[in-house]
C-alpha cells in the first residue's frame, strides 16, 4: 500500500519522476499495472506514466541502481534482509529513502521528520565513510503512529515535557489493508498491534536525540508510555495524549506555539511541505479522523481538545494521515529536504 502511495504522490511531482520500479522476483517482468492487478488500493486510478513500466528484480542491485538517481524503499522482508538490501544499494552510490523500520536504530542512519530534526541529516557523512561511498546513504522515516503526537509535543519542548501518556487509534491502512481484505475489522476494535508500542515509546526519543561523534544519541526525556489500538477506519491515526511539564505553560502559550510552529520545509518552501504544519481546532468535536486527516493534502497534523487534566498538566487529541504524512508523503518530504540540502543529486 505504501508503494502505491509513492507511485500516486510522485505522479506530476515537480522535482522527481518515477523512472524504474523493482520488487520481488515474482513480480519481475510484469508491467506495473499487471503487478498490482486486483490489488490497487488508492482512491484514484493508477497514474498513466507508471502503468507500462516493467517491474525489475530488486535483488539485481547494480543493474537497477545504475538506472536511477535515488530510491524510495518500502518492502516486506525480514529486518536483516532489508538492512542488507538497503546497504547494498547505498554502497552503489545511490541514496535510499526508506519507509522500513530495519535501519531506524542504526546509529549513523538519520531518522527524520523534516520539520523537527532536519539537522540529523548531518550524520550522513559518517555513514558514507562507514559504507565506503561518496554519494550513497540511507535515510529513514519513523513509524506512522508517532506523527499524531510528536509534532505537537515538539512545539512545546522549551517547557520541558517530563511525562507523556499516549493512546493511538490506528487505521487499518497502517496494516496495508482495507475492509475488503480485513472484514474482521468491521464493527470491531483490536487492542494489539505487534511491536507498535515499543516503536511509539522509543522512536520519539531518537527524533529528539542529538548528533554526537558521527552518530545520533537518543534523548533521555520525556518518559513516554503508550497503548496502540487498531480501529475500524480506513486512513488516519488519532492519538489521545496526557502530558506533564517541568515548566507548565498556559493554555494560550501552548496554542500559540502550535499555531506559529514552522520548520525547515516551510522555510525552504519544499513542494510537499504543508503551509500550516500544526492546525489547532477550537471545536470540541475536532479533530475527527474522517473530516481532518486530509488537512494540508494529508501532510498537516491536527490537534484539539486541549484542556487541563486532574493528574497530568494537560490532555489533548492529535491526528495525522498515516499513509501520507506517516509514510510515503513523509518519505517524499525527506527526499525533498535532502535534495534541497545537496545530499541527492542527478548521477
Ligand atoms: N505500524 C503502523 C504502520 C505505520 O508505519 C500500523 O500498523 O499502523
């Protein structure tokens, strides 16, 4: 599903053009249209320019890499296989922008939300030395779930958040499914998503980490605990969040920080950057998954229901589109940042 989102988002992209597609040996030799026959899950049609591209075998690394300037990677393989595949591509001198989790904790691989930690791309120099390449590297995006609460907390870092409790209500597209292929999800909630709580608790600390001696060292605060729940919606991960600060801000200060927050993508005017990264809703019944997930073409984050709490300082609700901001859209924005900063160039 993330691969399909990439194809859809890159259609008519002002900087990037899909020139080659690779997958497993099973799909190799088919046209892209044939390879997704009966499995196309996006709302619009398959973009015309990619329909006739003949899918290649991703394990033919040198041959495939020689045809492209950089690669977006979203694959379903074991972690070790993904690590090896992405490193093999990077060693050919080809940048790899990955949606996969395999390299999220490799010390010299940047895991980036472009509005939050664009400086982490500086670690690429150390990675290139390790891999023995002047131009190749791997950069990854974090798990989709954290994008529903990390941006809102990031805008408040000056007030030193100490403890965070977040529960995520995650769409079925996060599992690569729709209601046709997952009928069990109709009229149902499943209180378990394998590995999701660990990612949701730990990955924010790496995003807030710092670049030291050629690696990213994770932050030690705030303490974060989560519960991640699968709910019957197509797209959009919503989070309910409780937070306590060392220096408690006023409600007005929080809302001002959210509304005024801008990052490097907004400064650079990157093509996929939302104009307004964080939108605060005053209405009591917003954000709603169905109404608000597509805000800023699915690249914005919505927050609402900010109020004081009787145990923590505040509670609020956050929402982000899991396959746009949280997956393919987030990766395209990383690629735009890397191109604007000179890390991706035409070969
Ligand atoms: N693991 C997530 C997908 C986001 O990357 C989910 O299952 O929703």
